[in-house]
């Protein structure tokens, strides 16, 4: 484990040291999760997970929501079952 002291900028940003970014695979453009608990702040490489079931298998972002193929198929079935433009009765 590395410990590096960094200052927080006026805008609240903190630069992650190059060695830590390379070691963890957090490269430019890679999304991260920022969590806090009683032990402190944790920055983790984001792992996409389905909003509906929590699965991490075959997940894509659809209109800003992470969804697995299985749940997307269930949503598709619901729309096909009720037809186009028809409300459920």
C-alpha cells in the first residue's frame, strides 16, 4: 500500500499520482466510484452493474442506466406484450 500526501484544489479536485493510476488501471477516461464510510474516502475503479438485478455480466449503459442483457430482454418483452403505443389495461 502506498501513501501519498496531496492537497485538495479550490474546486475540490485531487490528482491521483501516476504510479497509483497505473497500478490500479485508473487511466484517463476510466470511471471511478467514490465512497465514504467511517474509515475514510475510497476511490475504486467503477465496475458496471445492472441497476435492476445487480449483475455485472454483459452490462451496457442505456439512456444513462446500466442494465444487463437479461433485464433489457425482460423490458423488451413487456413492451412487445403490450404492443406499440398501447397502455396496459
